[in-house]
């Protein structure tokens, strides 16, 4: 999307040692006079990392020092955050950045309405007006049916979100504990979203039964898919290797089955 807009995307690595969170120093080092936007996503796809207020503050301080940089905060996983960690968003924490912050959200995750294609944003008037021009001359508008459904989702009873959050936290724990019990895989317990980003360095270099080498996370994903019928995504697709991203937006029974298959697949490697 950045390339389509004639921009140059710069990935700032969010290292595992830092809980897959963006380090304020790394951010500051990456900012140049040509930097236009920071795209921040918490809780995150693909790592599930989320920021507490204390962790977010230093990043906002960096942005305060660079007034030419605008901020997109992608809050789509707002309601999928665990262990009692309160969700925080930059526009709420730092009113002085509001005039250059675009907060985006949608009904795809919390309300399981991916197919309705409905997202929304809040930000400075001039920016929203410009977005409306692009939208009205490209897709005209989101379908009126989706708009009505989204209003029902957002203004209806919200109590089920608590149950969903508890169910997702339980699934997260099943997956994290299951993966950590596999020799060659280690996995931090993410704060939110519905992904785990597991380190598979211990499996790289091992051989499959037919003698081929697992030489990358992509090779591991192919092996899991083709030989063991489990679909996971290589971390390298997201710019960090060797990791696998597993989505736990699935039933507990399917997740237990998947962990069993990954475990058997790892044991088959020599
Ligand atoms: C970080 C992030 N933002 C936004 C979305 C929502 O996408 P959409 O509203 O197009 O379903 C997703 C879904 O995968 C996501 O992971």
C-alpha cells in the first residue's frame, strides 16, 4: 500500500528480546526528513505483541520530537487483549499528537465480521476529507448493508466481548504451552490479537524423513503443510526469520489437533 502511494516502506525490526515491540531508539534512528508516517499496530499481527501505556510513551515522545511525522494507529485488535492488560491508543494518551494521528479500526476482528468489509478511522478533519475524496472516487462507499450491520455491532450489547476474550486467552495458552513443549520451538506468550509468533530456530538445519533439509522458516511451513496438513505462515513473510505465525482463531479441538501434528512433525526431523 505504501508503494502504491509512491512511498518507500521502511521496516523497523521489532526484536523478540523487546517482546516484538518497537524500540523507541530504533524508531528515532529510522526517521529521516523524508519520513511521512509511522504505522503502529497494537495488539499486533503477526506477533500478538501489545503496548502498555509505559511502553507506548517513549514512542510517542520520539514522535513529539519529529513534528513532520504522522501516525497511523491500527487498533483493529483493541478488544483482543489478555491478562487484564488495559488497551491504550496514542490519540488517547497524547492529545498533542492528535492533529497528526489517524486511528483506524474495523469490525473484522472483535465482531468476526471480516466478510462485511467495514473499517473506519478517526483523525484530523482535513485528512478525513481527503480520504473521503479517494474513497468516493474509487469504491464510492462501503455497502449500506455493511454500514447498518456495523452500527448494530458497535452500538449493540458488548458483554459477549468478555466471553470471547476469555475464550481466546484460553486458546492462546493452549497453543503457547503446546508449542513450548516441542523440542526446537520456543514461543513467547503474546499480550493480544490471535496469533503466536514462535521461534523455530531449533528446527532449522534438521532433515525430513526423505532427506531434504529444513533450511528456512518457509521450508518448515511447506513441510508442515504438505506432510502434516497444518497451515502456518513463515515469519520471513513479515520480515523476521526464523519464525512461524500460527493463528488461534480456531476451535480448541482443532488447535489441540494442530499442536499434536506440529509436535509429530518436529519429532520426525533428524
Ligand atoms: C493489523 C491488521 N489491521 C487490519 C486488519 C483488518 O483487515 P480488514 O478490515 O480488511 O478485514 C487486519 C486483518 O488481518 C490486521 O491484521
